[in-house]
C-alpha cells in the first residue's frame, strides 16, 4: 500500500502534551506540510509547548473550541484541510470522577462536531482519532497477551467511557459516510511539557520541593509508559502508513508498578523512598492493569526507542530546568486534584472543598438509579409524601406516567425545561420541589427512527447530553432519577437465538448498532451506569 501524503493538517488540542510533540515534529520534519493547530487553551494547555514551531512558515495557531461548529467548518474550508489529527480531549481520570459532564461535552460532543464538519465539507482524506488504552478496561493480572485492536471495549471510569463513546461515533461516520478514519489507543505517555496533574511530572515536582509522593491505594497498580518522542514518531508513522478503517495500539510490553515509578524518582533525587512515599485514599475505581498488544503498529515499522531510565532522566532534567513552566501548580500536586469549575457554577477548589454544592449520596446497583436521596425526616415509610416531576409529556410513556399518577392520587407536574438546558432543569426542580424525577423524554424521530440518521446532532443533544445533564442536576439536588430507556439496543445473536425463549437481561451489553437512535440510547445507558461510580 502506498504511503499517504497530506498537504494541510489540522491538529486539535495541539497546545497540550502529546499533540504539541506531534505538531512540533511534523512542522520540523515536513516543511512542505501546512500545520494548523486548534486549541482552546484549557488549564492543561500551554502555548509555550509550541515555541519550537512558532517561527516556522508552515505553522499556524488558532485559539478556539472544537465544540464550535462554525469555527471548525470555517477552518476546514479556508485552510483547505485534508487531514485531521484529533487529540483534543479532557484526559485526567481523577477529574472525570468529579465533573464527568465536562468530559461528555469535550470528548463526545466535540468529536461529533468535527465528524459532522468532515461530512459536510467532504474534503477530508484522513481523520486520525486519538483514543486511549483505558477503553479496553482492566486487563487480567495473569494475562500474558495484551489487548489487541479487536478486543472488546469495557471502560470502567467516566473518562474512558466518553473516549469509547467518541470511538463509536468515529466508527459510525466511517461506515455510514465513508469518512476515512483511523483510531489509535495508547499507553501512558511521559516527558517534557506534561501538566503536573499526571503521575510522573507530579512526582518529579514534589521531589524537587522535598515533599512526599502520594500514591493512590497500595501502589500495586501496573502501567506501561512510553516516552513522548517515541509516541510522536508513532503518530508520524500512522499518519503516513496507517490503513483507513483500522485501529492501532501504541504501547510497550515493559510494565511498571506505580510504587516502583515512585521509587525510581526517589532514586534520581537521592531521596529515601520509605520516608518519601505516602499512601493515600484510592480512586473510586482504579484499574489494576492495562496491557496492549502493539504488534500491528510494529508491522508498520515503528518501535520504542527510549528506555525507561533514559526517558525518566530526560524528563527530570527538563522539569528541573523549567520549574515555572506551568506557573502556580500547587493545586495540581495534591493527591486528588480536581478541575476548578463544576457544572452549574459550582466552584471546586484545588483543596477539594466546594462552594454551593449539594451533598452527594450513595447510588444503588440498579441501572436506572443515579442517586438515592437521604431519609427525609420522620415521614412514614407506609405513607410517603411523594411528588413526581416528569419529562416527556407529549410522548407515549410520559403520558401514561401522568395518567397513572392521577389514578393513584400522586401529585405530579410535567417539566417545562428542555433537557439540554441545565438552567431550565434547575428552575423546574426549584419550582416543583419533587421527591422523584422521571425521564421519559427523548428523540425517537418523526415519522420513525430513520429521521435520527439525518439529524444526528439533534439526536445526541437530547438523548445523550440532555439525559446526562438531567441526571447530574438530580445528583446535585439529592434526587432519584428514573430513566426510561429502550429494548432496541439488542439484536439476536449466538447466545440469544430467535425463537429460543432466551432473552437479554439487565446486565447484558448492548449489541445492536443498526440505527443511530439505538446507538445513542445504548451510549447514555453505559454513561449513566459508569458515572454513578463517583457518587457511591
């Protein structure tokens, strides 16, 4: 197969860590390529990461958000973009436990905007989507063969769930519209330019300050680490030699326990590891191991060049020479850093405290539950004081719910707000003061679900983003939300043969992707389950 030669490349999230190394490498090595980089300059981005490219004639920086359809379409057309390398994303797992909706907005909706722009302009010859090894979920501790590219996706945290969801959209656009897509899934990356919320730069900066290194849990979790320049080279190879429609793992067989990483950094700084390592509370869920099979990428000619000891020393040298690269990062160096802004104007401080947040409560194992509210005083369990807030008044199920409430004498009101508008949902709850919220709203299409195929943005805005917004508003107000889903996420397979009488159960994974409507319903079901984890 002939190598692919791009002309005008758009790199999203290029002021971030990995993408900046890729952008600088391409600008330096291919002066005949025009490199346009797009970044909204979030907290973990830094224009200084792109200093090596700023004076180059084939480099252009644009500040903007991938969620802006007008901007994305404008750039594709005016810059004659033929290739997109999509790195932009919220990536820090700890943050996803505290603010998962920002991850849905950036990682899924932002990706969807890009894909739709590619479909509309019809000029993209390559769309390289950057995903993560975490979409595979936890690898068995005794596994000797890593996850290959066809392995099942089983994300276990809100971050990886949004990355898996974005992958599904990329795959769907490839199949439905013939978009020439390639997906990558990579191990952990380290090196210069990385924001110090991540493990290695955090430990290095803490060691520079003579402070203890906090380890989540017992430190036995295993990770694989690749040096940033090796990863940049991998993307260079995939750009030119990757095959459309394929997935490529970017990984290494060399694994390290987190506690051993901490000990190696202590050794570099001549610190006593026994005295310098501090064990702290673990994440709500912390996968024990990620292990990849990277043979497919090696077949394209790529291989890891930088050994661990060399890469770690280079990284330490860079941070000691650039201690103020990120300004004041004291908050990021905490054991459990969080993003500064939470939905609805709630401010989460770096010390973990919050202003204006309702307390969070435990969630049951039932998949339809988001939050179980606390006991409401001395109300009798035999005669509870109920008031329902119902969304989906014009739909069949929503209408039936209202009729049932009328028959049983249960006070209820229909919601007036639209699911995608958070402020309207908050206003509904403050006005109605419900004890429970029922969501029977959603886009099904008129006259049928085929409508959703040509109105994907509207469908995902309501069925995914809207439902998740309502769930989060309910969480903030300590309310149980009952979400009415659909059975149209399953189809007969080898274990559920037609006419066998063996049906699907609640814990079965959705397996029907024959309609975009069904994809959105399956997607939001997975997110509701996964995003319940942080609130236990």
